[in-house]
């Protein structure tokens, strides 16, 4: 398959010839357009990424788990490609048409799967609107220049079977030898937009100062910074205190929240003494951690019962009410149905205050170390 020829592995770099060959073999290409989902969301559930023309639902879906080969999410044990395909169809039906992926997810498999799912949609539903696609390049050890960003974008587009994606991001700031290349990476993002490889550009795991610097450098080239994707949830509220949320608001940059359910801790699915996720993710669900979360989970449960919603839906709605755009993951159609119920309503000021007070009484979750680089 095409993605096997372009398989992303540490230490390997797809050649320009491979990029061109894969792009020639793509099924039909498209130019991105404002999504027209089968379920039309209300105006309150649509937004624009930063100061761009990219319209998206106020909640997206993360595809980190699709084809994951690290063992973290249980791919191949608990679910497989068929479940991911069913999830894709369900999210399109539900109007959740903003999908976030990255070249490192599944070492290219997530992008490959998404490309296959979109190709199948083209065949079965010719002319139907495709999702708003976001992907990310990683500042890997062999990447030092703006050209490396452009090459990575072309490789991602080949796996996605697209001529252009909607949003392209730097996955984390460069560190080590790449620390001195961050300006070049931003220049590469600008070149991707100017070459028509993406409609908009963003960053991920950037501090407040880095956000301001990216806004300035991209702005000098006439390219707005659309988004900064960071960890943000009721259990991890660092963006509120480290200046990131404020910097994004000042610059008109959309804060996209990954891990908005704290990787499942806020769903209410896991309780002291009960079953836990298998694999490395289960380490987050220690008995002591589940016990210390009870004040917050109790508050979530109370609001959910009064609202006739699930704890998952309340936790996601809280993020939306902060002006951020959550991108929870979904491995199955059942999980997708849960996520969709977070839209169409908003928590009251009193409920937000109650949940915020409960969150302040529990130890926060761990952050991603690169947030401070």
C-alpha cells in the first residue's frame, strides 16, 4: 500500500520521488471547503480557527488511537481498523467533522487510515463533504530546515490522499539540536500555507512566549497563527495560570484542548476497586489516584444527573465553555455517540463555578514536559 512505501520510522526519510509517486497514486484529490455535515450543527456549535476562514465544530475528534502501534491504546487487542472505520462514519453522520491526526500517530498509520476512510467515502458517496483535516509534523532529530517541514507535509498529504489539508501544525517545540531551528520550522509552516499544502497553520505545546513569537514571525509573512494545541481539562488547568490561555485570547488564536477527559479519568468509567485500562495507560489509574479524584468526579456526577447527561459530556462541555476546542479521542462508535451529546447546550455559570471549585480540591494531572520548552 502507499503508506507502506512511505512508512514513517525513526531514522528514515521518504524521498522526494516517493512523495511524487504516492501523490500520483492518490484517489481523487479535493480542495478543502467549509464542511456541510449530514447533521447540521447549530451556529452555537460552530466556530472559526483563529483569524482564518476555516470553520469547524466547537469540538473535534482526535485520531491518535487509530492504528496506534505503541500498545498505549490497545489497538489490535481491544479494537481494530474496522472499529476505527465505523467511528469515522459515525462522526461524519454526527457532524463532528474536525479530525486531528499526526505523522507520529501509529508511525503514519493514523493518517493512512484516515486517508483510506475518506477514499471509501468518495467511492460510496461521491460529492459528499469530507472532514476538516488537521495534522502535525514532528521536529525529529534529522529535521533542521523549513524545507523539512514542507517535505513532511507532502508525506502526510500522500498518506491522507489529499492535495491540501485544512490545518498543519508543529507538534511540539524543537529541543536539543532542534532548539535553534524553531524559527525555521515556523517559516516552513508559512511556506506550506503559501504553497497551497494547507489552508491554515498552527502549533502545539507552545508556551505563552512561544505563541507570541509565532504570531509575530508568521504575521510578518502574512500568515495568521490559527491555533495552539495544548493539554487542558478540568483536571489539568495549567493554561489558565501559565499565560497560555491569555496569550491565545490576546492574539485571536484558538486554544485546542487535547486530553480533555484526562485520558478517561473524567469519564466516571473507572472507580476504586474496579477494572482499569490495559497497557501503559493503566498506570494513570492507580487506586490512590482514583480515590483522590472523588470530589471532582462526585461534582461531575451530580451535574450530569441533574442535566440528564453523562459525566463525559459534562467534562467536555466545561472545556467548550472556557472558549477552548476539545478534541477527545474515539475508538468506537459507542464512544463517538457519547461525545456527540456534549453539543447543543451549555453549562450555567453556577455549574461552571461548582465544577471549578471541585477541581481545585484535587491534585492536578501531570503535564507534557515539552510544554515548558
